[in-house]
């Protein structure tokens, strides 16, 4: 229902209406019956991966790396996302439990040290590496696709993890649109 509603709202916000939509030569049930039917085997498994270009922002401009993303259907995406949410909630609760009343009263930066900042950066890089390994199985770089090299990518280009994750979501939500 949500997708249909979004599609309908999109039509109307662009100044179109259903009557105009069909008058512009879009296929109706009558014209569709004359078109050759697409041959899609809904029972056959999909390929396990698909290639998708990811634009990664860098200080010198965007670079594009094509990743071999792991294909997931709607149910698999939901299960995978639920795992991520559960893990994040558990980590958050553990962090909250570890915080003492004294630290809360002292303010968020009272006990912050340079080591804390470095540790946080290392944890973020490790989280990005883990996330990329969960959604991709390869790339078009000369370097082997492994945790060490993904870490180097995420360390050199801090926006890489977010860019790869966003591209994965877009690939599943929108797929290839247009003439690509």
C-alpha cells in the first residue's frame, strides 16, 4: 500500500493525473495484452550478487568503486536489518549501564581523553569494515577484498562506510532506474 501511495503522490505532485497519464500513451490493459510477455521465472533463485557503482566522497573529489553486493529479498533484508537493530540496542544499553552517575553529572567531555578519540575512530572503522563485509563480497579494485583492505579504504576515506551502506540501500529500494 505504501509503495502504491508513494507512486500516486509522485504522479500528482508532478502535475500529472490518471487521465493525463493514460492519454499520454501509457499502456492500458488493452494495449498490454498485445505486448509480448516478459519471461521471468519467479521460482528460480536470483543470482547471489550484483555489481553496483558506489561514489565515495574524498577531499580530492569523488571516486567510484564498483562493489559486488550480496542480493537479499525483502524478507532477508528485514531479517538482516532486525539483527543490526537488535545489536545496536544491546550495545546502547550496555553503554548506558556502564555510565556512572558521576560521569553523567560531570558532562559528556569531562573524562574524554585523546586516547578515547583514537579508540572511537578505530571502533568506527571496525564497524564500517564489518558492515561492508556483510553487504559485499568483492570490488573492482586491484587490492584483494578483505578486512584489512576495507579498513584501509575506510581509514583513508572516512565517508566510505556510509557511502557504501547508502548505495546498498538504494540498490535494493530503487534498483536500476532509467537506461542504466
